[in-house]
C-alpha cells in the first residue's frame, strides 16, 4: 500500500513511551505527561477520538491529516484513561492523572486534622480507600487480583495506617508540636509497606513474567517480583516525602504569625495548596526513579529459572520485567 505525501509512516513505536526510558530525564518527561491533571478535564468524546486514532494506527490505518505530535498526544490521552492490558476505561479517580488533585486534597487534610483521634482515623481510612482504587485500577493484567485479596490488602493497610498514626500520636504527646505534624507521613509510609506487597501478593507467590531484550517471555520470577515491589514501595514513600515534610515546616512557622492566628480558616486551604505544589513535581519525578522496564541479572534469578534460561537462551545475561507503578 503506497503512502500518500505528508502521511505519517507506520513505523512509529507508540507501544513504548516517546522519550528514552533508560535516562532519568526521559522517564521524568514521560511521567509529567502521564500524571498531567488536565487529562481529567477531557470529555468522553475526546477520549474516544484518541482511542480510535491509537487503535487505527496500531492496525495500520493512519488517520488522515494527523501529525506525529498529534499521534503522540492521542497515545498519552489514551494511556491516561484506558487500562493497558484490558483496554477498559479506568474509573476517574483511579487514573494516574488524578494522583495530584486527589492526593493533594487527602494529604492536605491529613496534615491539617492530625490533632484529634476521629479525624486521624477518618483521613487515614480515606487515603487507604483511595490507594485501593488506584492499585486495583493500575493492576497488572497478567496477574489478576481477586476481590478477596483486594479486601484483605485494603483492611490490613487501613489497620496498619490507623494503628501507626494513633500509636505515634500518643508517643509524641510530650514532644514538641512540630514532631506531631510528621505522624501522618510515618503512617502513610507504614501503610505503603503493607498495602503494596499485599495488593501484589499473587506476584510474590507465582512470580512476574521476565523477558529478553526483544520482549520474548522466558518464564516467571518471584525474585524479580520482590525487586519490582521494593522499587515501587521506595518511590511511593519518596513521593510522599516532599508533600508531607515541607508543608508542616512552613505551616508551623506561619501558625505562629498573627496573620493566621486572626484567620484560622485559612490553614486548611493553604496546607492543601502547598501539598499540591509539592506533588505536581514529586509525583512524576518519583515515578521516574526506577525504569518501568526494570532489569535483573540472570545470575540473581531462582536456580530453576536460571538453569532453564541458560539451557534455552545461553547468550541472555540480563532479563527485563515490568515493575508496576
């Protein structure tokens, strides 16, 4: 089939991100685009139009008059709203583009209402409910998670977060007030360490697919799953650090000033705004800490899988896997 003048070639690889994922800068640019909150404002018709452009292009049909930039824009809009494995439209608050506005509101409230036990319990519960939706929406299609596993992870993470928050709250009663402001961060960090491994327990039982550089699947590895989950826990905790560490320091100083003493109602919106500003940068930059397509040396894999790879593909020394988000 001959290509018309000015028509896009069919060899643009829109399965992969636009920027080089082996560099931190390339990954950061990719995640700044993926987590862009403006994608939430797109209408159903705009999402469908982007889906058609992407699916047609993958099927070898170029939408007339489309430029390469428009094709990439359609790909990122499509990726922001549809599940990569199932193709289902992801619920609005489960999308990566909802991370900043949702976390900004929840984290801002956790940091504002940290003094009373009922509000601590309520906001930790809201945060874990939101995390459960995000983890379910962005689950890997290869290892489907059952409702029972989801429920167990949700209850355990919520219990862990609330217990950490209340335990530390009682321990910090006699310490300077500033220390108490960091209790929500400790609770969120503890919950991440419980929530993510539990949500992905199936991967820890059966392993995640590992492949060679060309993408040919070589088997399943629990070692790779552990490494991937560890990297996700680290980046999620790092994501929370700026938003949960910088605003408390600023608010502690501001609350001593007359301006806020006379206008206490300004505290919550100001806190939410500060958190939002931190998250706009922290979310994509911490997602970019580790490559999405992570690698592990064959020598570090389980003995059976290592023997199988050496036997079938003796030249392969490094295998790749999708670490999840």
